[in-house]
């Protein structure tokens, strides 16, 4: 429960209001974490927020988080400069079940900042720790310049085939325009042989799940990452209770089959 002090080594603005922090532990060994887990980041004097791990370098030991400014704490994190410190508690939660993808087609579907917790999945495939028969990444964003990790998306082509769609773009945008479920629906999904990892705004996840189920992907092969306000991150305070489960310790990644009744209640 005690935060460890980390120092910001690199700070990169992804686009205005969204930034990536690469951090190293001031003391002790770097933590190991699974793709899809999260940490509680503590901006001293402001508070603590849950943020997914968007990278954990095996060689450089750097811990990476990608954050969109929403309110008090994320705004305080945005003001931090390279060399400054913050507190880190974690890692917490259940991540993506990469082992289940080994003999399947892996479909990764991300919307906006939802790509952040899926980046470690792509890195696992790139460095051979994770394996899938074939991987497709469907990424939707508002505008081309509001895509995360733009400087590295091209390199991901070694491990995944990337389909991108944006809501608004100029005529020089080579990808799709419209919601990401458009190209997803048009693709040939081999339903029974597919496992899907989905993260993004809840509305986008609802529509993606509908397309997946219609394409024959079993509910037991669809996994999604959920967000709710949380405080302790260890299942004690009850802030993130969702039906009979806690997002912090039973999630944030859930199998759709297990949460279907609660996911269908909007606003729960
Ligand atoms: C498991 C988990 C992983 C997360 N990973 C990331 C991540 O990788 N990157 C990232 O940018 N954010 C992530 N979030 C969301 C992040 O925790 C919130 O944006 C943050 O807690 C807002 O705190 P604040 O003090 O800045 O804003 P507040 O002052 O608490 O809130 C400001 C406004 O934002 C709204 N808000 C608060 N929390 C959320 C939320 N979870 N989703 C949407 N709106 C919210 C509030 O209702 C309010 O209107 C994650 C959340 C969870 C639960």
C-alpha cells in the first residue's frame, strides 16, 4: 500500500492533453507486470489515480504510462517535468489472457486512449513472449493526430496487421473514416477460431462486442478492460464494486461471458 518513488526520465506529448511518462524507480528493483495490469499513480499533494501500464521495459527497466488529462490528479501529473518525482503503487489487477491466444487468431480492438493497456500485448508479440496464429489490430481515434504512439505504429507491422479509422480527417488520410466497427464488420472474422481483446469507450466496446458475437466469436473468447472510479485498488474500499465483482482485483480485464448481465445495464 506504500507508494514507491519514481522519477520521470522522459515525457512525451502524444497530442494536447494526452502524454506518456517513462519512469524509473528511485530505489530498488523495477517491478514486473503483466500486459493489462494497472498502477496507482500518486501526484504528491493532489491525489492518486489508477492508470494502465502502457509499457514495462525489460532491458531499460522503465515503467511507462499514457495519460489523458481529465481532472485534478491527471492535471497535476500533466504538469510534472522530466526529473520530477511521483509515487507508484502496484501493479494491480488481472491482465489480458495472452496464453489463450496461442492457437487462435487474435483480434485487438482499441479506441482512443484504450490503446494504452493494449500496447504491452503488441510488445509481447513483437519480442516473442506472446504468440498468436495471426493478429489484427483495429484502432479507432477521433483524428489522425489524436492517435497514440504515432511514432511507432509503423514498426508494429512486424507483429500485427493494423487497420485504422478516425472520425474526422483531411483528404490525405489513407485510412478509414468513421467508427472502427465499420472496417471490423467488413473484415472476415473466423469466429470460432478468434479471441478478442477490446478496450475503449464503453459505447465503442458495446458495438464491437455486437459485431464479434454476430461473427461467431464466442462470449467466452471476448475480453474487455473496464474502468470505474477507484481508491484503494485492493478490493477493500468498495468504490469500484460492479455487480458482485471489484474492477480493481477481479479486473480490469474481464471475460465477457462472466460479466454479460452487468455490462448490459447502462450506467451501472
Ligand atoms: C483500471 C483503470 C485503468 C485506467 N487507465 C487509464 C490510462 O491508461 N490512461 C488514462 O488516461 N486514464 C486511465 N484511467 C482513467 C483515470 O483513472 C481517470 O481519468 C482518473 O482517475 C481521473 O482522475 P482526475 O482526478 O484527473 O479527475 P477527476 O477530478 O476525478 O474527474 C474529472 C472528470 O473525469 C471524469 N472521470 C473520472 N474518472 C473517469 C474514468 N475512469 N473514465 C472517464 N471519465 C472519468 C469524472 O467523472 C469527472 O467528470 C483508468 C481507470 C481505471 C479504473
